[in-house]
C-alpha cells in the first residue's frame, strides 16, 4: 500500500465522526523563515500535503494549513549574510528584522515567500498564514493565560518527560522588550492575571544581548511569545489540528513531540492531533542546515527537477525511511528512469501501489492532462544536448521508430531543458561528453594494438552498407574479439579518439549518430 494511503486510513478512522458531520480535517505544517529553506523541509511538506491530497481524493473535506513562522527570534546568522550587519538582530522576532533584499516586507517574508513559491510550484497548495498573525490578532491570548496560570504543570511535564528542570520562579513566556524589541533576552518575573513583569538582560541567553530594561506589560496581542514546545502544543489547540507530524528528531523519547502532546492535554485541554514522523532528506549523505548556510535549498531543487519528478523523489520512499540524493551522481537519470517505468505500468492499465504513486507524483491540477507519450531516456537526452551538430528531435524519432506527436515534443523539450541545467550546474565529469573537433592529444598514447583495432573497425564501417546502431554494435564486437584486446582497452580507445576520455555512452549507438565519413576518418586517427 502507498504509504500516504495508510496514514489517510488512520486519519479517517480517528476522525470519522467529524467527517460524518461534514467538518474538514485540519492538516497543518510550518517552517521557521530563518533563512533560505533547505531541501530537507520538503520532506515534512510532502507528508502533510500528500496526506491532505489523498484525503481529498477520497472525498473527505480537508484543509491544509501552512504557517510561515515569522515570530521566532533570530538565533543564528546564515553564512551568506553579513554577520556584522545582523548581529544586532539576534533574539529579535524575524518579522521585525529588515529584509536582506529589496521587495520583501521583512526578513521572514523574503525567505518564507520563496519557500511558499516552491510549494505552489510542486503542487503542495496550502492556506498560508503567519505566526505573527496568530499572536497579534489575540488568538493566542487564552493559551498564553493558561500557560502562565498552569506553569507548575508545565514544569512538571518538562521534568517528567524530558528530564529538563525549570526553576520555581520560571515562567513559560518571553516578552518582546518595549525598549530594544528583543524576545530571547527577556525573562518574565511575575504574572498578576493581566500583566507580566519582565527584565531584559544579557544573562538570559548567551547569544542575544539584552538592553537592561525592566518593565510591565500585557502578555497578550503579540506582546509575548510562548517557547517552542508550548507554542507547538498551543497551535494544536488554537487551530484545531487533526493531523500534524514532524521530523524524526522531534519524535525521540522525551523529545519535543512527547512534551507538546502532554502540554496540549494537561495545560490546554486539547487532545493532540494524530501524527507520524518523517525521516531526513540527505544530500550526498549530509543533513543540511539552513542556519549554517550549507543547504541545498528547496528553491534550487525545484529548479533542478521538474515538479512531477521532484514530487516522485519525495513520495517514492516511505515517509519513515531516509532519502539520500546526490545530484552529481546518476541519481537524476535513475529518477527519470523510475518515472518512465511507472508510466509504462500505469499506461498499460495496471492498478497497484506503483500506479497510485504515479498518480500522486503529478500535480493535482494537471493529472487529467497526463496523457501517454514517448519518454526518451534522460541519460540519452543528456548526451544529445551535448552534441551541437545533432538534430535531437530526429534522433528521438528514430528511437521511437515513428514521428513525434506534440505531446512527445513537449516532453523532449522539457527533458532537454532540465538535462542542460543538470549538466551545467551539478553533473559529475563522467556525464560530460564533448565531441572533440580534432584527434585528442591522448590518442598518441594508444598502443599499436589499439591503433590497429581502430583501423580494422574503420575498414569494416567503410565496407558496410547499413550504418545504424545495431549494425555498428555487431561490427564493434567482431573487431574486439579479433583484436585480442580486453574490453577496457578496446572501448577506451574509441572513447579517447572521439571524446578525449576513457568512458562514454554505448559505443554503437554513439557512433551511429555521427556522420559516417567523420567516424571513419577519426578511427584512422586523422584530424
């Protein structure tokens, strides 16, 4: 069974009475807009968006809400920003920090909107809201009051579940300092039922400098924020969330999810939503971090892969298993091959987990337009686009063994564009093939036996009347057997004289797309 179907089954089982009453299932996800969003965040987005998609496909009323968390404080400066310029904002709510680029209302909007544009591009459509809106509108007021009034319960939960002890005079809230505007450097000292006393000090936390101000203020209407685990639990209750998962790290024993669930029940009187964890998305074996500035960003990945192929990458691996994707290797050609295999199965009329995956790999609004068409292998297209003398459409029509339809041509255009992007920015040297205009200098190092074999191959090609891939494949293997050379010695000699490197695409097919006279001349080591 497709992994999202299993989750949807459980959502329906748990909330059947709500569904029967015609009330929508609330699915929620969020991302703190602290910098360029790394590609790993798409794993969480795919969990929530596709579960909502599956529910909707079954006729279940559902709302997918996505939060740009812009009320969190800046707690790190991404490596691509000027540290000196942003150090002053450490501890300040993100929505109060100026945007590094013109055109965005604030820091959080710049990066939050970029991420939302990626979600829209790949069909993870959601109703967007901001954390600051929840607080400033007063929707968080009641949960803030409960957290302050039941702070002893919060302290007990922290100690019993996570082993974290809080002092008896600790209050689960941070006030936005009226003087310096910082959040992380403040400490609440008392609550009288309507206002809190607080002090802003550099002793509160190591990475945010306080201004020394002390004051008294209402903790409501955006003047204060709950710390992370309470904030998460509070949003369950305020929004009425039914399904929300999270990263594997949150689901460890004594971790933030366990704490948030207990707080939801015991402090906010709300049964926490059903949720499952999503495993990490690694890039080349590394867990990326947007705050460290070393991320392969979600935006970059959305430019590297077409939407349906990126969705396939996110959905083909069960959500509780890790994805490790290295765009410099053969992962992208293999991913396209996977899509082609699923397409062939779906278009044959099969109906199973693979065809379900194939369906949900496509954007909901484009599924009806997903017509059967010829799918040239991405690896072949990536080779074709490196051969400027070649008419790619004609070569693909030859592979298809018939003329290309408009849908075929659109597919070829798309694959050609993405192949160029991959080759220019990501592909390893082994995938770069440039036809040499003259005999490469490396050819001088070929052995006498290799040069003789190339000459014999030139003679056989001259004599043959049929010049195509299958015929050349046959001739090449005849010469290899007669030469006594090892496969590596023989094939590397061919690649060297044409490409200047020891490896390349399938030889017979490769030579068949070149002019016959050019091939003969080059095999005779004539420039």
